[in-house]
């Protein structure tokens, strides 16, 4: 597995396994175990996914040494604020039966971001969160956070896929030493993602699926990716992307698919912000 080096020297696998929308305990635990059996060594969960316990139990049951698995979880906006963030972090650790996480993220760019970030800085300095970062931060919010705080976010996890490639966001991240991480690498199947003609033709030349080509395209852009599936064959397929390499021509062809538009929602839309504010 290829690793990226975060801005504080921590190594992070460039490909991991995500458990978004897998709230069922047994299904999540089983899927994480299958992922670990297939060689994944990075697991991405969140307080808001309601499956941290299942992730922790799977890690324990796997028998794989803790220091060989990179664990990410995230703080939800209802627990933003210095004291609340520290308490929520402890709750997450307890659910996962861990002494530390490898990466702890602010899940959304809303509510008391700065008080929460101070809490994350404390956790990082105490060694409880080996690296800290953010999720869903647009460049202006990211730069604002990093210039007015002591610790620069190590990671920004944002929607990134062939239809919304976030090239300008990545440029800002590279300039400021922040690792780009993709969520939704398959656009959740929207816009006929899995039937895309351009990617299908490229995949046919390598004997690879649309999903595999898309993941390969992301890691060749040095973007960390965390595909999710609960289907064992697809879990195995998604990590089988290190035995081929896309050409410049392939990369450029996929670049033409960019719409610069979210397949889901815009975090800068006031009505969407109100919607997030109503979530608990």
C-alpha cells in the first residue's frame, strides 16, 4: 500500500475503507473485517455515522496490531465548542475501545469551528489524535482556519470524483501543506457514473472496472481515497488498483469530465447551512 506523508510526518495510506451509510452494527463490523482481510489498513468512520462501536469491535476482533491500522473519525457540529468537542472525542474513543486515533476531523465548516479546532489542537499535542484536519472546507474557510491557528490541518476531506474534480481546491491545499482526501469517489452512482463511456473504454484496455479506473485516477493525483461498499467482491476489487497505471492521455481524457459542480449539495448555500444546523 502506498502512503502519503502528512504535514506533521504521520504516514497515511492513500487508499482506505469508508463506512458512511453503514449504520447497522453487524453489517458494518462484517464489512470492516472483510476490508481488513483484503489488505485495507485505513478505516474512516465518524461520530455521525453511528458505527464507531462496530468499527472498534472489528479492529479488535481482527487481531491486527493497533499500530498497523490508521483510524479516522470525525466530530459532528452538534458537539462543536471547546469543552463539548473534548467530551465527544472521549466518547468516540470509548466506543472504538482505542487509546488514540490517527486522524480526527471537524466534519463540517459550521458552528464553533475555532473553539473546536483549539480542542483538536489540544488532543493532537496530547498524542490522542496523531493528526487533525477538516472535512468539507472550501479554500477560503481552510486558509482562514490555518492562518489564525497554531496547527495547520493535516487533511481536508471533500467531495471529489470525476464529475467534480476540485482542481483549484487541491492547488490551495498543496500550497498550504494540506493533504487532499476524497469522499464520494463514485459520486454515489449519480450521473450514470458506473456506465460512463470514457472511463469504461479506458478500463477495458486494462481489464479494470469503472470504479477501479476512477480510484486509480484519484491516487495518481495524490488524493487519498476511501471507497465504501458492503459487497465483499467490490471491497476486494476497490483495493486491486496498484497493478496498473493510467497514461497522461487517460488522465487528460478523464479530466474532460469535470463539471465543477457538486453531485450532492453546496456547503456555501444558506438554505443548506440551515439544513445542517437542524441535524443532531
